[in-house]
């Protein structure tokens, strides 16, 4: 089955990274580690990756980056005091779509 | 060059008020307001990334207020009094709060705000913001965190929130610039909600347990109004009683990309953000003035509306 999603790593520089005109046409999903999911086989998405100098990753490569970030966040959460833990949720594992 | 009359077969109409119904492409001159207007199609919108906060992108449960082009982000978890100011393009670090805190509630404008309550523990303390400095003011009568607020530094209300015991709160406290006074309770106890407005016209929506209930404050009493399409908690948002939004939140801890807009009588679901958001903050209102920021390593995102009735700038 042809893949419907693709992944890249690109650092969000802020204003202009994703513009309104792009957001209205492309379905974005941002993940920890500057991992971005956009539609595969989509001209607009490919142009956006080029614009942000994104490095295309396979799903497994992207998953590994996300896992490392989530593990670090979980470790930081585990080190919080019980009072602080009571006020927040432990970062959950994230599974990227194929 | 073809004129409007060549294309459409009639001249641009000169009317004293906008027509009650129009279709995409209709153009008219509103003689009362003296502007040329167009129906630019179905009302919709999109979110785009905005400037990145300078300090710790993992700041959660901050106090946020202002507008899309003039906002303040104050405090954070882990505990800090860090304050940053947004100009529509970038965030700049400004003077810290006097008391580092998280999970309080803030409201106002970029030059006239107030923040009260919060964590560690559950606090009563409050501070006002004048565009340059934070000033400690009288403490609230009752401690609360994950509360909501509406108003400015001289006239504000703090409502809902959490304190153990009893847990979720219905309390409302009114600040008149000098003292806090307990006023009428909300109908539904809640925390983790979104609230905004003024001390005489405020809205409270969502809350713990992914609640979808909405209440309207008229300066004296809270009244239940239309429920949100989807309940949420730990979302961000803001606005007025006729132009309000709630973005993100449930499910924790990943968050949501969903945005819900309130127009004074009903809620609609609108454009999705580019990243899921939770435990951040928001400012502005529905339509073209919404902004969300902070949360678990989340980008600032700005909402822009497209379509609908627009004024044509012929300059």
C-alpha cells in the first residue's frame, strides 16, 4: 500500500515557518524533536519541506527521534516532586502513523 | 479593462447597511461606514507558526493575555516568574514577576494586566502588570490554582479553580483595583478551564473531566449557555462573550489540534492547529485575533480568518 504520510526534521524558526496559506492546504502534525508529518506524494508538502530545509526521514527514523525526546521528557517528569507530579501528566509514548 | 458592470451587468450597489444575504463575489459600497465590501466566500481560517518563546520551550501552565500582535506570557512550570512580550513577530523577555508561579490565571492587555493564584501549593497572591513591571497587590480571599480570569488591572474577576479541600471551585472574586470581594458563585465547579472577558462580561468554558459546559458572567450572576461541541480540559483560549475560542487540551498528555469558536450564541469547530497543544495559554479572541503559545514544547501558533465579508482597501 502506498504511504500516505511522510516525515521530516526541520527546526521551527517561528514566524513564517508554517504560513497560513500552507496550513490551509497541507495537513501538518508536529512531534517532539522537530519531527513534522505531512502528506506523502503532495507537491505542496514537498515544497514546504524544501522551504524549511527539512531532512526527510523514514517513519522508523522519525519514530526513533520522537522516542528519544519522549524518554527524556519522561525521565524529567519522574524526577519531579510528588506535589509537582500531581499537577501534570507523565509524557506518554507516541506512535507515528505509517 | 473590463469594469464591474461589464462583468456582472450591473453597477456596484450603494447601500446604507450590509445586505442580510450575499454570495461569494458580491461587491457593494456601504455608505454609512464609507467602505467598499466584498463577500469573499465561505468563512474559514488557518493556523500558522508565530515567534518562538526565548525561555524554555517546555513552559506549561503559564499566564497569557493580550492579542495576537501584543501578548504577554508570564510564569511557568518548572516554577519561574519569567515574562515575555510578543509583538506579532517575536517574543522578548521583559521584567519577571515578583513571585515565580505556575497555574495561576492572567488577563488584560499588553500594558494593563493582572495575574492571581497558582502553584506551588495553592496561593492567594496577585500581581498587576503595567507594560513594564509587575507589582504585588492585595491577596485574594481564598487560594486557588488552575483558576480563570477576566478584566484588567483595575477591574477583574478570578473564578473557578482548584484547592484541596474541597477540590473544584465555584468561587468568583472581584478585584476593584484596591480590594478583593467574593461575589456570586458559578453554577458548575471546575478547574483546567478557559475563561476571559471583562469584570462585567466574561465567559467560562471547558474544565476538568473534559467538560463541555459554558457559563456567562454578566457582572452579577453566572448563567449556563450553549455547551461546546467537544469537551476539553487544559486547553488555551480567550476572547469576549461574543468572540471566544478554546484550542487544544484533552486528551492529556499529548493534547489536541482542535479549535472551537463561540460567537455569543453557539459554538462551532474550526481550523486545526499544526501541532497538538495542551497546558499552554492563549490570547486574543475568535476570528482573526487568536494566538496560542507555551505548553509542552509547542510552537506559538496564530489564527487568521479567510472568507466572509471583507472590506476592500482601494488605496
